[in-house]
């Protein structure tokens, strides 16, 4: 079960920073999932294409990802982790991650 966000501004900033700290491969997967999320389902061909493009470019905009995540405003049951992909298979905590 998923919940809608209702956290402090600091929690959102923590989640945003935790997103930025994810490994590049994970960011490629997450960005490609957002791109392949369509009204009528998940487009596997588009996912594969976009993943390869992100990987080849060496860049994924966490700003663009964060804007999509903020619009979705979904977290896990209990509110501990923000969904950073459309499906909840990738999450980051709202708590700051210690170095």
C-alpha cells in the first residue's frame, strides 16, 4: 500500500539528497522507468532505448527526476521512504543518510 507525502521540508530535502547519492546505474534505471511509464502500461522497448541512452551519455538529471517524484508524492506504507520511480521498486529514505 502506498501513501501520499506529508513530511517536513527537511525530510523532502533529505530525500532529494539521497536521490542524488544513488549509484549512476540506479539513476539510469529510474529515469528510464519514468520515460517508459505510459497511460496504457509500461513500454519495455522505450525503457531499453532510454536506459541505453542515459548510460551512453553518462548523465541523468536528478533535478528532472525530483520534479517527477514531487509530482507523484508517493511513499511506502509508514511514510519512511519516498518512491523515486513510478512503481515503488526504487525508494530513498526521508531521513538523512549518514556518510
